[in-house]
């Protein structure tokens, strides 16, 4: 039998009682520690009732969910905080569900947007859902039954009349209009379509369905989803008398005010074919000093104490970028694996430090894909290659005369070029490639043709 639920109205766009809550006021050591850890990491923004949530966690494992709409073929860096939040709950013994919005993705969430999203076709949505399924598996176990769900499974079969009769009658239109995400759009000339307006009702219905099918009691999301979460909680109370919980985390905005997860080239994707592991690593290496501690706390599994120690060292010698190195390594390892993180770190050192000696093949392959490469065959390597001609061939010099005139600025494998000595197979690092450099920032790899990377 359903328990009594708090009366949370769906037009509650403001924060809950996260501020002022402390684990000492709640029952349950481990459960309080989880919420305490989230608070210490700056991961709690709004909550329906943290005391009630702590009491519920003390009773045993809880099923929670977070939704991701398949609006692209990859999740991006802005999704990392919520993926890591699901993983933190999983590590504490709870059961996270990942909802892929096969239905809501057909509409598009208006939260935080100035205009309507373009509608995607069925084939694109299906491909995006499959890609996201693979990505979230790195954070939570989506192989186990029911860990990944698609809201199209229950929304698709619904007729419009059934939805309006069974769901719509429980929702107050005034509350929907009062939402910040709706009100801000309606006040603009472009307005909002009925399609987008209905998004919050579909998401609210998701929470009801997940509670019925998976006994899901908690939804987590970014703070821009607070209104949608409370709408779902209120709908579940009205339809089933259920007492559900909501918890949001602050959106990550860099100290300079720039939107997190974006670079000058666009979004930082989690898919390696969209953003290479090296480019992903470099994004975190460029995070400003003022943002490093917050990023380490919110986005890594490092303990709060370990992060404090890293930041102490970082502040003593900020030029060494120890905080950024820790952040880049841990996140690249989580998203792309330990080997990719190691290779990205080595490649980064070479590109910015010019020390290629000791490079292994995986690091050279990553470097080749980032700086470019030229393939050479066995015969050329056996006969020897003119170094000045190679620098022109690689695009690092305009002419052989430029190389001869400024030979001190050109290097092979980190050493000044010897124009009287040809380059051959013995110069290939790891038997794979030689590194040509002009100055400190321009590099190109000479790769054995039989080993050219794709």
C-alpha cells in the first residue's frame, strides 16, 4: 500500500531544503555519509526533503534514475556530473537506472534553451540511443536487467486520448505555465510550441512509470530540471499516492562564466570518434586554476582528502599544473580507459615539452592522429631520407633553404637536425615513427608506411 506523500506542487521552481541539512540530523551512518560526501563535493543544489531521503536510504538500497535525451550520437562533458552521481550511488549499494529518452528526445527539452530543438528522424534517434547505451556502461552496470530503460517503450503505445484521460487530468495547467523554463520562452517573440510545452508532462509520466515498474523512488538531475522533477513527484502522488524524492546538482559554470563542456571548437564529446582521447585530455589540462578543485570534487572518484592534498601541492607550484594533470588523467581514464589516459599524458608532454625519447607505439599512434603524419616506405628508409626535404614534405618548412638557414629551429626526435645525416629506419621510435619538430609547438610524425594509423 502506498505511503502518504508530501504535497509538492509542480510549480515549485525554487530550491528545496538542501541548505541547512546536515548528516547529524539524519538516521543511518553509511547513508548519511553518502549525502554528506555529496554535499562536501558541492553536488547538492535542490532537494524535496534531504532528511526524508536520508531516512529512506537508511532503510536499504533505493532505486534512482537520471534521464538523457538522445539528441546527439554521443553524450558530452556536461553529462559527466550526473553520470558520476549515478556511479556514486551504485558504489554505495543503490540501484541506478539510466533512462534514454527515446520518446522525449523526439520533442526536446525546452529547459535552458532560447529556441526549439530541431526534430530528429527515427533512424537517427535509434542510432543515438544505441551509442549512448554503450557510453553509460562505463559508469554504471547497464548490462544487468532493467538498468537501462527507454521511455518510448511505455510512451509509444499510448494513444493521445488515453494520455489526456489517464495522465493529463491530474496536471494543473497553471502550474505548468508558471515554470521558469516555460515562462521565459512564452515572454519572448518566438514563444513555445505545444510540442515543447508537453515535454514536462511526458517527463513527469516517466517517473510514475519507473516507480510502478522498477519501484524507483528518486530522480537525480541538474538544477535546470528541478521543475520537471517536482512535476513528476506531484503526478505520482496524485495518481498513485506515492512518496518520491528529487535531488538536483548545481550546473557547472566555469569561474570565467563560460559554459562547462564547451571549447572553441564546440562540445567536448565522450565518444572517441567525436573528441579524441588526446583532445579530451587537453580540455581538462586547460581548465583554469580557479575551477580545478570544484571539477576534481564533482567529477572524479578521488576522496575529498586526496583532492585537498592535490590542491595544496597545486597552489604551491601552480605552473606545474598538478591539479589539471590529476583531473585530466582521472577523467580520461574513466571515459576512455587507463591506456588512453597514459598515452594522452605522454603525447601531451611531447607536444608541449618536446621530449619524445622513450615514446611507446600507442602514444606515438595517438600523437600521429593529433599532429599529422607522413608515411614512408621500406625502400625510402633503407636508402635514407634527406632531412631538409622531409621538413618541406611534412609542411613544417616552406623550402629546404629555410631549413638550412634556420637549422637550429628544426629537430628530429627532440635533437637538433643534422643536415649532413640522412634519416632512416634507425630513427623510428619504437620501430614506428620519427618525430619532426619546428620550434616548440609545430610537430609532425614520419611513420613507416606499413604501420600507418587510420
